[in-house]
C-alpha cells in the first residue's frame, strides 16, 4: 500500500462564529495542506470532532474532502468506527464513496480481549471494499495491544496497516516494525513521537499538528524517507515544541485557536463538551508555530510564552 505512505492530515472541522459549519474554510484548509506537501487527507477523524457533528454535517465534511481529493488526485482516508463489530461494518457499508482506505479504531470502552480485537478486524477487513487501517490508541481505548497481536493483525488480508498512537515508542512499536514493517504500513499518530517512529522505519504519519504546519511535517517525513538523517533530526527537534504546545489542552482546541489567529479559519469555535483554548495556550502554540517555520525573530517570544505556560 505505497499509496498510503507519507503525510496524511486529519482535518479539523471549522465553524463560523455562530457555530455553523464553515464549508469554504474547510475547502481552503484541505487545499492548503495538500499545497504544502501532504500526501492526502483524513476525513472525520477525532480531530474533526465527528461526534459533535450532525449526520448532515458529517456528510458535508466527507463530500468536501472527497471533492478536493478527487480534484487533486490524492488519496483520502475516512474514519469509521463503532464499539460493536456490526456497527463498524454498517458504517463502512454506509459510506457514499470509496476512499483509499478506512481507518477504524480498536473497539473502545468495552475492552475486548486481544483475540476479540483480532476477530473484530478480521470481520471488518472481510466486509470492506477498501483497505482497512487499524487505529491503535490505547490511552483512549483502554485496550493495549502486544507486538505479537499487532503482527497478527498485519497478516489479515485487506488490513493495510496502522495508525500507531501508543503515547510513545514502546516494545510493541519496535516489534511491529521489525517483524512486519516490510509488509504493512505503519503511520505514526502521536505528533511528538513522529520523528522517532519515522527513524525506526515508519512509513509516514497521520498528524493533527500538520493542520498548523503542513510543510514542516511533510519535510520531516520526506527527510527520513530520503535518509537525510541530519535534516530529519533537526526538523524533529524543531517541531517538538509545536507538538507539545498544540496538545496542551484537548485536541483540537489549541489547533483551532492557532488557525483562527492566523486567519485560516473564521473562528476558534469548538462544540461542547470541548471548551475553547485558553489565551495562554494559544500564545504558546503561536510562538511554537513560528519556530516550526524557523522564524528566528520569534525565538525569544517562544521561550517567554512556553515559560509562562509552564508556570
């Protein structure tokens, strides 16, 4: 699945100041990240606040992402999930489009056994008309997976790979890449650990921070894939402050605040139970975003802002 290698951006859902879906802003944002070097888009991921959208709004978001992807000739990944296998299968069946792949999270809250997780994804893969990516995010699902389970999942026909978001780089991460990295796609999903996982052989990333700095993250992926180790390490180090600052409060609140301050979206509005990012977090993230662009004139502002945020 080489078409799924590279940087994929899980787009935020912009709202107007009065809370309506800002469709024009979403279209512009989709084009912006692709213009900056992203490989493709991810529609209706966690960063898009899908649970807070109406069915009509979700359909409109998917339509916009599909249209832009078709215009640009770039792959689209669509998120479909459910705590029950039948619900996840039904969500795939209900898709009005055929994306490059669907991304489905390990069933959350119900905490199935690892054998249950394998059976769940075998069922999804057998029913899906497009490849399936496993979203492994144990700090949200409460279902950690061993390296052996990840390797077994990778061997299931029509499982294209993983969005690997385990809150670090652990033994399971290494085992997955060592034993199955040549045969499956591993996309890092934790922004602060993306450079480390790319260095171990990951094939790209699904990175929310790339809503803010798409060119920098596209360069990071490209540098690791090109074997330019010095540049890759330097980019990873420079982006670390941004990765931390954008997730100082629940995702995507700070990302939206930064994009609004930069004029890319009409407002920083989110929907309950999320609350807008604080001014302190927004200031720190704006400074970190400037550093990600290697704007040396803002380095002192970054230090001051991050220092204030930590106090």
